């Protein structure tokens, strides 16, 4: 796990999901409670670095400065944003957490010919947990995933 992540947040989200699943198997309903956060966690979605609004308003913002024509194009990194501003609810994050190996992650993802397959979620990311998607994948795991699909 990266030093950038707050382990308590990851553990709490995993525990809450497990409790909800357990209650559902017994025919009971549960409630997943998410607390407000003051930082944005960056992840790769469809070949772009993005972050969910820390206030959970449902908005996602692009986290690199690129020309519109370069969005979704492999090999165009763009300059990283070091602050988060939600264009919907106007939340401003006090910090932005980028993966330490973001450039290497995107380099591997950019080899994938279809943009919607260029995804990477940090460990414990709520979207990955909710939809049972891989999270916290290492560079070697991403390379192996490419190899499985014949991508070199």
C-alpha cells in the first residue's frame, strides 16, 4: 500500500462492505456510511487521470491539463493538477494523492488499444470495491494483464 493512502479509510471501507454483504446474505439491509474527506484520490479511468469529488457529490474531475483533442489519446500525459476543484458542488480539496508510479501505470495502460480498458484504481477505492474491480494493482500485475490479452 502506498504511503499516500490513509490505512484507516481503506480498512473502514472494506469492513463496511463486508458487513453489508453479511447482512444481505441474512436477508437484512445495511447502510454504508461514508464520511467526508478533504483530499482527492487520483485514479485512471478510460486512459485519463481523474478523481472523485471528496464530498461524494457524484462528480468526477479530470486531473491533468491537456488539450481537448488529446483527451483519451495514448501517449499524451498532460501536466498533473496539484489541487482539486469540483465544478459541480464547488468543493476544494486540501490535497491530491497521486500514485507514486503514475507515469509507469499510464505507460502500461496506454498500450491497450481500447480506451475504456485503460483503468487503474488505488487500493481500497470505493468504486473498485463496490463493483468488484481490481484495485491496488502493481506494475507487474498490469503488465501480466496486458500479456494475457496479447498486448506488448
